[in-house]
C-alpha cells in the first residue's frame, strides 16, 4: 500500500520568503522627502510651530555636491531623530530667503542652523563660527549626536552647547571678515 | 507435542458435535448471528481455531448476501437523483448506505478475526512475520505468497510490501525457528487467506458504492474532503448521524493507522490525522502547517457533516464556502509577517535611569561606606575641644574618637568589608605583625644601618619607615622577591 503522492510542498514556502524580501527592499527604498522651504513665511511658520523639538534648517543648493551628501545623511537620520528633532531644507537661491541668509551671515554652503522653541541654538565645535554648522557630517551617527547634545542643552536651558565630535570629524573652513 | 496433538484430536471431536448445533441455528437474523458469534467466542477456547467456518460466519450470513446483491445492482444501474425525501432517513438509498456502512464495519471486524486465525496457524511456520507486517490484508497476501516455502529468495514479495520490509522479512526468515506446516493446516491457512482477501474486496466494493453516492448523500462533507475520504469517514464512524455526533477531535483521528516503524525513530512526524491525511487540502499544505491544517479540516468537516445529517443544504454551497474558508486561512498562515519598521530614537533624558537595588548592590556599597570610626571622627562633643593629629587644632580632627564619653570601648579601625589599597593593606599587615606577640623567627630587633653599623633600635622606625632590607626581605607579609618561571 503506497502512500499517496505528495505535491511539491516547499514551493509556496519559498514564495512567501521571496515576497518578504521584495517588500522589505521596497520599504527601505522609499523615504519621506524632507520639506524644502523657499518662502519667508514658510520658514517663519516652521520655526514658530516646532515646539519642544530641535529644528534643523539646512541652507544650501541642490546642485552642490557637499550639499547632496549632507542631504543624504539628513534624510537617513530624519526618522531616527523624529521624536526630538525636525529637519527641513532651505533653498538658498530663492529671493525671499536672502533675508535669512544675510541675517545668519551664511556665506559657505551648506550651512546648518539649529533652533529650539524659536530660539537660535549655538554650537561650539572648535571653529570660529558658533552660530551654525558649516559643511557636511562625516556619518549619520555624528549628526544624531550633535542633535542630541543640542536637545539636552536646550532642555536644561543653555544657549550654547559644546560639540561632542572629535576635531577630525569637524569640517574646517576659513572665515573671511570683510575680504581680509 | 504428542499431548498437544491428542488435545487437538479431542477438540475436533468436540467440534463436530458443536458444528451440528451451529448449522441448525444459522439463520437470517442479524441478532441470531450475534448470538452465534457470542457462543463461538465462548467456545473458542475449547475449539482452538481448528475450523475457519466456526470462527468467521459473516460471509455465509444472509444479511451480508442481501446487501452485497443490492450493491451490485445499484452499481450497475444509474442513480435516480431527483427523488429525495425531506427526511434523510426515509430515503431508500440512504438506508442502503447506512447498511453498507454498518456492513463495512462488520467486515472489518470479521477481517480481524480471520487475521487472528491465520496468525495462530502460521505462527508455527514463521512467528516473526506477525510483528513485521501489521496490516491484516498485507499479512494475508504475504502468507499466501510464501505458503510453505522455507527459502524466501524463491518468493517474490515485490509490490505487496515496501522494499524495506521485504528485506527485513527475508533476513528474519533465515533465522526463524519455525518449521513447515503439515498439509491440512497449510490448506486451512490458505483458505483463510482467501477468505480475508474476499472480505477485503467486498469491503472495497461497498466503499466504492458509498463513495459514488456520496455526492447526493453528504454534499457538503464531500465538498470539503472529497467523496473518497467522506465515504471512509462515514464508514468508520458508522453512519452520517454517528459522524455528526462525534466531536471534531475524534473525527480528526478516524482511520489513524499504527505505523510499523522497523527501527525508525518515532520522534518525527507525530501528526494525529487519520483519513483526513488523504484529502487534497492536507496534501498541499507545507509540512510546518500540517498539524494546524489537520485541526481546521476536522473542525469544518464536522460542521459540514452536521449540516448534511439534518439535510440542511442539499446543494452543497455550505461545504464549498467552508472549503474556501479553509483555503483562505491556510494562505494567511503562510503570509510573511509585516516588516519591522526601524523605531525612531527615544527622546534623550525622557526615560529616567533605572536604579537597580538588591543584595549585590548593597554588598558593593558596603565597601565604600562610611565606617564607624569616621562617623565618630566627624562628630564632636559640645564644650570639649577635639584632639587632632598634629596637635593644637592642626591636622585632622579626631572628634569623638578616643574621648572618654564615647560609648564604644573599642572601634575596629578597618572593617573587613572595606576596600583598601593593596599597598596600604601590606603596610597595615606589617605593623600588626610587628606589634604582635607571636613573631616569626626571621625577624630581628637589630637593624643594619649605614651610619652606625648595627643598631638595636631602628632609627628608621622612629620616622615611621621600616629598615629597607628588613621590612622587605625578612618580612612576614612579604612575597617572594624573585620568581623564575621554569
């Protein structure tokens, strides 16, 4: 008495595994794009509306290579810090934004400015300019560390915080004062 | 053996007397058949299985012959189809089906009895065969094939048994302690084998008939499990209403065969499924989900059987819906779980640090705790100036330490639990040894100083430093100065 013939059983199981891989890959590929701001009202609104969260504003152009690298890191870590930070991009080529560019004295791109509860947070990273972060971050973790330090300092009521990164990771730049 | 033969002959005499009685009472009623069987069972000890007909009476009974005839007829002609009574039980075809079910159960019992008979006879020839081949029909076939043959290489068991079992059988036959049977016993055994095979084929016929009618008898059940399995389930349960009354867990194991393991481990594949194993749904599920599939199949088929028993849904739509439900559930089990989204980091300092307590922490804290001595030194008595290490209020104040008013007579300077620097510990040990009554023989009160040469009282000790060589070389608390690895 022979047992009844079995159909090829592992096929549906393999199909299930394949489905899972495709779905995971697809979910990793998509990411919510960071909001790009071009108008003064938008910037005002976002600064005023972000409550109890660090606001990271990147000033730069999408054509710049450094800017793109920084944007990549910002996009990847935006979800991780989403509970205590918001990230937004400001396009520096738009006219209305020039007010802010002049106010913050932004000459080199990309530059990142940090806010907390509509208050401008300063970051002492060993460079000459404490009001902003110039250049790109070496790693996603570096950016997360900086945001965390800013958050902790701000929650304690500090106006300026000390950068936790080692000096090798901090991009160096020359400050020109009135073309001297 | 002679005495055994004599007893056999004596029983034969007994038997012929009994047979005369039994032949008379061989009637049409099933009830009488049962009585006969009871009497047979009672007489079996004395009869000693010598004649097959005294043991297996079913094939000669009228009931059996009637039903077989009806089945043959029904298999021949086409089914009517339309005429069905509102109550299932009134339908003549259903009655036939019920009878067939009952008959198939009876035939199975009969086969078991005949199998016992064959076994007992064949035990003298090949005892181990009964444990190697469990199934009665297979056993009958094998016995018929082997016959009285001693050399199993001349016997071709291909197709009767799986090849592993054939091998085991051939090997066991070489070492069996049985002897060939006498001619008449052999004849009787072969007759019994034929009887068993006849009964088996009759049962198959009955089941085929039931299966072909299953679509009209139990449409919902056959929609789920298929008509063959439905027929088998009904046959084993003994009718549709009996099947409907069974709880689903019983339906799951209807028809579960005891497998002959022949040395294989019984730890693997312990699925509790009977006839349901042969259903299409069960065969097509992946092995990991088979046990769950078996359970859900049993549950839904029991529901369908209950619907059929009350003739609630003659068209079978209920059964189809249940089948669809089962299919959907099995598919859902095979879905991969939802992918884990990477969690965003928690807000810094939002979760307070969990301070752990417990015995371990307490023991750790004891090592750095404030000692009693230090506590006393921290307090001061009112009105009395405290003593200090350098005197006159300079240096460390001693507080209540050593004061007359303090309660303690003695205060241990260093409790055992405190953590002490190892160099300080060594110095303390030496100081204790130096002041102790029992000193080692290696110590001497003489000190060798560069200025005076030998001095009785050590000038360095006054300064609080021991003599260099004395304190290290002859020191009790010292270790080996030079260790060489061999």
